[in-house]
């Protein structure tokens, strides 16, 4: 998945209605209120992914042999990625599907 696809899938997975999530230019934006205020939603931003990690108790760790980051939610399999933010996003996306 591309970064845009991950951001969009994450926004949808955590409860944003699909009519309030758009991809414009190189960003995913979510509509925060009825006044048509759209804000950038990017899983790579710690201000976005940090509260999500806390909400889902999904904190990344690094695998010592491969150097990859991993995260998981409850009994779901580990989600490996090259950055901690991506591992959190992928774990939440997969964890919410179950």
C-alpha cells in the first residue's frame, strides 16, 4: 500500500465516515466538522498516529534481528514495517477489521 492508501484506510478503520475522507493532491484529508473544515490526516505524523497508538494500546517495538518495527493489537499477528508509524497504522487497520 502507498502512504496515501495507508492514511485513508486508517482514517476509515478508526471510524471516519467515507464521505468525510478525501484524497486531494498528495494528502488525505478528513472533515472535522460541519463547517467544511478539512485537515490533513497523515499516519506518518506523530500528532496523528500517537493518539491512535494510545487509544488502541498499540505501541511499536523493533525486532532485534531484522531491524524492522512491529506492532500488534491483542491477538492479531504482528505487523512489520520500516517505520514505527507505519507498523502502528497497519496493526490498527488489520486489528479493527477483526
